[in-house]
């Protein structure tokens, strides 16, 4: 079996093989415990039946987890075995064999096993231990492989949609993470101004971690944390798209927030969002940032680039942080987009009712945004120094947006923040004369080519499309998708003292 061995493993649920109810789980465990105690007393079913005045056939059903005993019978059984009721109902299996029997019984009663159409194996004391271990192992490996196959791009989009819904419900504000970040800032004595590299390192040191900058960090990672020797490894290359302070603070965030090995892709995404949030809350502390934004709002001069400059962060980080605080503290609903120059949405958030394009699963990422939205129009603007503002009339209402473009190793992206018309009065750039209209999702808006171009070229063009084979592949396997477990362990061993 190839079960990952990442540190601090989470307690995994039984997954797709789990029984339909928790009650059924208890009945199976209870039955095995009663059988174990009966045999420990050297009693047969007939002998126990006589002692507790219950038919042996009924006791057999109870031991096999097919009938739930009444409380009165449980008390009599506990007294007969010379144990307390709590011990009889204990959660821990009485032996390794009992644990395996319980796991196999649960698996065979679950929907996955039923869907295979296989006959059930009778779990009795005569079933050899090696056969029992093999059956349980096979079931676990089958579940793992099915989980991997399920982690397709579609499943990833579903996970993204689920997480975005959670973010919308909370207005993208997480009070508990803000509190944890403030504890760290208080511990190192930082209260205002940009968070320096030195203070970021102080936070790691406060938590007992030393930093190592290396040139051979595994290519699939941004950082690697050695929990055994309390070290955080970072790359010393200068070409990264990511602020080294953010990378360090995200690594620290996993530790502070008590993250365990992700159980699935949804859990992986959620952890990443939470650590990104934690890092942003350290670089742009809640109180200082809210005070800054409130002053700007009172002057009707809200601007994302001012947050960027005041706290020495990237425009994207400033935009994300604005979405964290805008609704909770300023009463402003908003939306955010990160759009590739090809027009494809890479990241998105909204709680203002804007009509992002979505597929049948509700996923926004991977969809093409309307050509007339600010996030697309900004690519054609000559002035890349200042933000570009535009009003857009959409089927969901009129929105004002401000956007900039940034170059990354994977291309140029636009980063935009938008608000409904009712909130534009608080923003710098509200006096823009740029305006467009979008009828999307009506495909006559921008999905179809203009009639004059179609008349000239329809049937006369044959493009050779780029083969985006990654769209057909399963998500990289493992608890941390795309990260090579062996490569990380070899790296840590090479750097161990």
C-alpha cells in the first residue's frame, strides 16, 4: 500500500465504506466487545444465554452487530462479565483482531462494498488472521485509489465552489484567524507599519523555528517545514513570484492554526486559504488596516494601491485583504477577480451579487470572463502605472471596478476589485468616464464573433488548438497535491545534522 506518511496525520473517517449511521457503528463495536468478554470468561453462547436469560440466537445477532441490545440487557451482561457498563460500551476495540473484524464488518455494510456486488465474507473467529488483514488492506487500498480517481479537475472545481460559498457566508472575514495573528504580533511587539523581513523571522523564532535559505528546495514546494528539528526551509532564489515574507508566514500559519494532513482536496484548499489569510493578517494587521481604510473612506479616497503602498505588500495581497475587511468593518460588499490575459478566471470572490460566469457545478475558476468587464478591458489600457477604473452595466446591475495588471512567470494577469454602484461614492476614481455594457451570459454579448467578421471568415478558418492535456488528467495524488513525498523526505535528510 502507498498510504502517505506525512507528519501529524489526521484521523480519517471511514470514507465511502462507512455505514449509514453512527448507531450502526456502535452496534458492530459493541457486538465484538461482548464476544471478546464472553470468550475471556470461557463461556459458550448457550452458557451466556442461560446466565442472562436470553436466547443464544439473540445473543448471536447482538455479537454480529445485527441487533441492538436493550439497556437492561447491557447492564446484566456487564454484571455477568464482571465489568462496568462504561467498559462494556468502550470505544477502543479489545484486541487487534477485534479492530480488524469491526473494520471489515463496517466496510461490507457500506455503500462502496455494496456497489461492487460481491458476496459478503462471514466475519467469524474461524476466519484466519492473515485473510482478515488482507481483506481490510484491500478495502483500504480500493478506497484510496477511488479517492484519487475522484480528484479530477471537476472535483477540484466543486471543492473551490464549496469553499467560495463558505467565504461568501462569512463575508470573507475569519475572526478566529484574526485573533491568532494578533497574538503573534503582540508577542513580537509589532503594532504598525509594514512588517519587515526581520519581524517575520522574529515570529518564526518566537514559535521555536529557525530559518534556512537553500538553493535545492524541492521544485514542487514553496517551503518545507522540518518539525523534528524545528526548521523552515525557504528558497534563496530571487525569481519567485511570491513575497518571501508571505511564504514564511504561510508556513508558520500551518503550525499556529494546528493544521493536520489534509483529508481531501477540499481540506487542502481550505488550509491554503486559511494560511494565506493568516499571513495577510500579519502583514496588514486588522486594527491598523481598518483604521487606514476608515480614514480613506471618510475622505472618499478608498484605493487598493494605497493599501499596497502603506503596508509594502503586493497589489494582489492588498486586494484580497480589502475583501476580508470591507464588508465586516466598512459595510461595503465587493468582488475580486484574478484573470489571465487569455480571459480565463483564476481566482474569484464575491458577496455583492455580481454575475460571474460559472459551469454546471457552480465553479467560476476556468471560465472566460466577459470581454467588456474591467478585468478584460484593462489589458488594452496603455497606462500601466495607475489603476484603471470603469463602470460596467450588467444584467445584475451596474458595478464600478478598479484594476491593474501584473506580470508573472505564467503570464500577465489582471487584478480587480469591484463594488455595486451604491458604494462607489467612497472610492477614488469614481469620476471615471469609462463605461461599458455586458449582456453575458447571453452569448450574443461577446461569445460569438461580430456578424461582419463571421460573414468574411465563417468556414474559412481552421485553428490548431493548444492541447491542454492537464484539463483531462486527474489532480496530482497525495495529501498535498503535486508534492513529491520522497523528494521532500530526501531533501530533509540531506539537510539534517
